């Protein structure tokens, strides 16, 4: 199960990078940022659930 958790954490970090990249643009797409934040939250919840087991 640990390899799966590590993969989810890597994807979570990649989403952080995507949010940061979009936020740095002159006119950031707020809808895109919101969508990525939702994906990030889902991953965080999945990671938490898997770590609790």
C-alpha cells in the first residue's frame, strides 16, 4: 500500500506546482485553479484514508 500512498503524494505535489504556475501568470485562470484545488483535496482525503488503515 505504501507505493500507492507515495504515488498519491507525488501527484499532490504536482498539483501544488500546477497551482503555483497558474497563479504566477499575468491573468490566472481562477476556474482552473479552483478545479486543481478540488483534485488536490480529493487526493489529500484519499491519502489520509489510506494512512489511517
